[in-house]
């Protein structure tokens, strides 16, 4: 499955639409496919895509992210610079002893990207996608 940024679609499910008849916040985890879909009272509110095998028991996400007419297949070796070249200037981010994080606002979506780092190097861990609640302004894309 691919995530289409401009259309907010993942596997035929549109972010912001009712996709389930559930109450409260639920996380439909697909460990073997490397993703998790979050719903709040059945409304699709967030998507987690994993890129480091074994991170929280998830396999690698093998799908693509489509953006501006191009397909991007991310892997564990995807760099901060490669992500910034795609999504533009981050609206927020940090680097601490173990994590590098960048947040981007693209087409009213808040896209958070995270990397684990240590003395052996950096590994792209995940992308989290949800609707931007208006707190952040648009990234420079």
C-alpha cells in the first residue's frame, strides 16, 4: 500500500474519514506490513510507517509515499537531508542523545520523521502522519 499525500489516501482509506465503527482511540497495527492506522471514534486520524525492522515489533514498511507526482520508497538508510529535500524546511525538530526528529507541514498534514542515532550511525525509524491542527505553519516545499 502507498500513502498519497495530496489525496490523504492510504489503501483506499482517506485521512479524516470514518473508516471503522469503533469508540475511543484505536490503533490497528499491522506488524508484518510495517504500519499502524489510528482512529478516534472510527475517524482515521493518523498513520505510522516503520522503516527499522523490529522497531516496536514492526517489520519494514515496503510501500511508497507519493508526493508531487513522484513515488518515494524510504528505507532504514534514508537520511535527514533526503527527507528535507522532499518535504522542505522543517517547522520543528530536535536532536538529542538518541533521536533526531523533524516535523513538516505539507498539504495540511503534519508529517513527523524520526531517526535513531548512536556511535554506529543513523537509522531512519518512522514517519507519523496526521492532520495539522493549525499549530504549525506550512513547510517550505
